[in-house]
């Protein structure tokens, strides 16, 4: 099984491919994907800020080795 980082990288590359763009800059690619996920959250009547806060808490916990 691929690591979560490898899965995220594959998703980012596929996202850029579907947009017809090369992933030549991770900063831009990640920003664009997060932006479009925020648009999707808004469309689904979800609070993207709350979701991003939850994701940050999960990231910090995982970074400290609390979760796999």
C-alpha cells in the first residue's frame, strides 16, 4: 500500500492532468487543489474554513505520531 504522502501526490498529479496542466510547481498545484476543494465545500453547503481547521488538527496529530 502506498503511503498517504504518495497517495496525495498521485491525486495532485491526476488533478493537474485533468485540468490539462503540468504539475511543475507543488505550491501552485496544492493551492489550486485546495481552492477547488473549498469551492466544492461551498457548493455542498459545508464550511471550508471549519474543514480546513479540522484537517490541520489531524495533520498536527499525525505529524506527532498520534495516528497513522
